[in-house]
């Protein structure tokens, strides 16, 4: 149960926030939102491996709740998993997901950092949050996944990688329909990392 793809179905939310804008509510909690992160360049993640866990996904007011609900509802949890990765990005940049790979115990993502168009207003020293929902075409178990890694480069994405089947055989990556990138505007219509 390992694989990789350069074209996963995704949903991107981008907003001003001082802490993770998506989290799992614990049973009996009113809110349960994570506390403010003091360190710079933090990253956070959530694995949604079944429908009952999807029901616990909670989003901040500034986030597009309807888009998140639709993305989760379109997931076949017997065959797919949603990996939610969040982190700070400098406002004048944006991240492009180049590659995601997984095994039964680890998920790894690779991004390239792009400059936003000069017509987009942004503040050089400010940061925003990018929360990306990534549909992994494999059933992972949240209890088994204990390793996470992410890299950010500045070059072009290598779209010639292959998808790896469980036995180690490779086949070309097939782009999936309905890939979605959604930006939730920042308060000043600012930029990306």
C-alpha cells in the first residue's frame, strides 16, 4: 500500500490566520481549535481516513466550509484518504503541490514556491496560511501513519514522476478529473508565500 502521484485531487484554502484553520473536533468539545502558534513557519496536518472522522473536521469562520464539506463528501473512504496539510507561506508567494507519496506509515509532499502576480497586493513581511486537502488514492489508517515530511523548492515541478503500485511496479500518472484549487481571499486581498 504505497504510491505516489503528481496530480492528486486537491482543494486549496488560503487565508489570514494565526493557527490551523482546519482541525478535528474531539467528541464533547464546543470548539477544540488549536491554540495560536508562536513559532514561525509551522506546519500541521490531519488525516481523514473514514467518514466518521470526516464528520469531525471543523473549519475556522474565514474558511470555505462548503468547499471542504463537498471535497470530503466526494471521497470514497474505503479506497481513498484525505490528507490535510497546513502551514505558513509568505504573502507574496504561493505554493504549488508537485508530488505526494505515501506508504502505510508515512506521507511526503513536495512543493515549489511561486511568486504571485505583481498585480496582486501583498506585504513582503506578512504571512498567510495555505491549507491544502489532498485526496490520496489509497486507504490509509490514521493510527498507522506516524511519519510526515514536506519539502519546498523554487524550480519547476517535475511532472514526469510515476505512480508506484503496491508491488513496486510503476505506471504513468493519470491526471484526475475535478482537481480544484480554491483561494479564500485574505483580508487585504494579499498574496502568497
